[in-house]
C-alpha cells in the first residue's frame, strides 16, 4: 500500500497551490492599489519606450531647469531629465524588491522545511537564524555592501540576508504543526521518501503564508534599497533608482524640492500598494480571518 492509493479526502491540503486572486479587487481601496502598482510596474518595464531622454546623459547647460514642455518634471543638478530618471528608477527598485522576495522565500523555505522536520538540525539552524535576526537589518546590509562593494547583486544579497530568518521561522512553524497531521504520519508509515513528504505534504501548507510574507518582503526591500542609496551605501549614484534620485536631490531641496518629491511619491505609492495587497492577501488566504469575519 502506498500513499498514492489512499483516498484523496484523507490527504487534505490546507493551502492550495492555486490560490484565488479575487481579493485584488475586493474593495475599492485594494482595487486602486492593484491598478496603481500595475501601472508602476508597466511603466518601469516599458521605460526604454516611454522615457523621453537618456536617464544618465549629462547636460550641464540644462541643469536645474523648471518644468516645461521640453522637460515635464524639469532637470537635476547635472542636466538630466528627472522624468526619465524617475521612470528608469522604478526598474531597479522593483527588481530589487521582487528579487529579494524570491531569494529569501526560496532559501528560507528550504531552511524552514528541514528545520521543522528534523529536531537535531533545528537546534543548530534556528540558533543561526536567531543570530541573524539579532542584528539590525539596515546595519547588516550596510556592512555587506561596504565589504563587497556597491553593485546590484551586492545590494540584493545584502537586503535578502536579513529576510531569510523571518521566512525560515514562518515555514518552520507551519511544518511543526503540519507534521502532526494524520496524512503526514500515514505517508511516513508507508515509507514515502523524505523529499516526497516535504514536497507533496508539507510544502503546500506554506504557500499561502509565503505569498503574504513575500509582499511584505518586497515592500521592505524597496524601502531598504532607498535608504541605502540615500545614505550613500547603495548602488552607484549614476544608476537611476528612486533612492539615488532623492539622495542627489537633497542638496538642492530648498531651491527645487521636486527632485525629492516625485521619486518619493512613486516610492510611497509602490510601498503602500504592496502593503495593502499583502493585507488583503492575508485576509483572503488565512482561514482564521474568514472565521472572524463570519462571526
């Protein structure tokens, strides 16, 4: 007898692999956040086609120009078109946010599955995770960037490392409760392989929590990248990111506050939209939230 021969009803899956995404339009606020985030992503992807100028082309004779028909948002201190830099800046910021979410979830998922299933390994891995969580994430990111040099991959890794323990502990908590379920014990008793147990019976239970956690990591990574760039510890200044644009514009804030306002506005909208979508995903995918609403 194998697990495959067990009735399908005896192997419940509490977190489906294909969650419904109707929550993205559940309320006017969430629908607006979804539309705004989709527009920001679309504009960032189509930046080479939309941006009117090269975002890194210097034009000293055009420095600090006000808004006009030629430069809709004006120019910065080096004569570069602010609109083009803001449009291109979304590409790097969103790439780091999505990349950090994917990497931290992939690594944290593997650590959490192993740690939650093996008690001896758990004692070692969780102490390492506790040590990483004890360090302030921004200081750890600055240290990594300072040691390895500022580049896209370095910043991405520096932002991802502090997020891994949070994902690992989340997955571990889910596995610890799921491993006591009858269908997992049945799979173990009939001799199913360990990879099959983890992939087929334990991992599906982590999908919904990880979707929610991924949205928060993405928003946090975008904000952290902006902070690192603003402090001068992020990607090289000539690369347009929202954080770099604000960092360069702070010196001219009194004479031209728009250098900080426009990238800051898009940064705020993107982070707020992602957080609102994450909250909606939590309410839709967490059965306990549904029970509370029913009451």
